[in-house]
C-alpha cells in the first residue's frame, strides 16, 4: 500500500546489484527527514523507455542512471541541463508529469570531493586526466571552470582526446596528447578516468609526472588501493585518493535535484568506506 503514496527513486543499470546508491540515498533520506523509497533496478538492454514509463506511473519521481544506459537516458529527456547537453550523457532524471529533466552530476561530484573533502584548490594548477571516455567528458567543464593553469587529456587513441579538447576549448586551456608526449612534463593533479583499475591494469604513464605536493585521484574505488593509486604513491604523490567520495558527492547532487535538500556527505563516505572494507 505504501508504494502507491511514497515517492519512489531508483538506480537503473545492467548489471546493477553491486550499486551502493540504495544505501547512500537511504542515509540521505534519513538525515534530511524525507519519506521516500530508493531501489536498484535491473533493466534489460533496450528496455529503458518502457521501464521509465511504468516507473513514472507508479509514483516514480527520479532515477539515477548507470552503465550502459546513460545515452538512452539522454535521448529520453524532454529537457536537459546545460552541463548535460555539453557532456552528451546524463546520470540523473527528474520525472515531473510528462516532463523528464535530465542532468549529469558526476563533474560536480568530483569537484566537491576534491575541493571540500580533500581541501584542494584547482586554480592555477596543472591537471592531467587519463582517458577520454564518457566518465572524463562529464567532468571537464566543472574542472575547467575552476581556472586551472592547464588541463591535459592523455589517451591511447589521441584523436578521442583531441575531440574532447576541441569540444571544451571555450572553457579554458585544454590540451590533448598521447602517452609518449608526457615525458618530461609534471602535474599538480593527475586523475585516472579510465576503467583500467577494474581489471587490475595501469595506464602506460611515464615516471616523474608529479610535482612536489601533487595529488593523485582514481575515479574508480574498491576495498583495496587501485593499481593507479599504488603507482602514484610509489611515484611520490603527496596525496592519493579513490573515487568513493565522488560517488557520494554526485549522489548528493542528485538528491538535491530531486528533493531540494542538501545532505551531509562526510559521515556517509565514512560509513561506506567501512562497509566496503569488511
């Protein structure tokens, strides 16, 4: 009986059973006093439009979207935020009657984790991002708006990095290169935006890339430090972090879009860290 009157939210993906989003949003709802349910929903490939239609009819108010459905969600939207338009993909849907508003919160999630949780200032910094896929595309605009000295994208296929640099050139000093061109260069912040860590691999990065007080950040996370994090520590990065904080911060931005409440994130990050370490 309650499902017909309680606002429903969910994350959709395939696979999706591993998702931490139900735990995160249950914590947010509890601390902000919001009455809602949040579930993880496995959706068949090609079935996003049907699922969203049925979900909306059953008091569905909002969705998080994970792989492989970000493009489907983008195409389903009746209205896009400006940042979602530029990113070309979305991870958050707000359902209001026949309207579906779509946004991407990954970039602001990464930025909030870096600047609030890790007290980083990005202004005048030299940033290197490894990878040129959808995860990287979604974070470029917020990073460039912080006015770093430069933002370099390195990728195995240089043409992909070049396309991103072209698409976001209006936001700041953005450069594309391949791995060979990194020799002799140094950076204040290196972000791994590839999924190499998931398969236990390391991008082919040369030595001596870090400046004296540099930070390394892997957008992936796990119970153990990723190969990129291990490498960064060996290379002398003064701070090394994974993407668990980014996961919680992008969820907080989604929650704000849906409920207009800003949840506290640090306690949730701590609980989640303890959970995945067990």
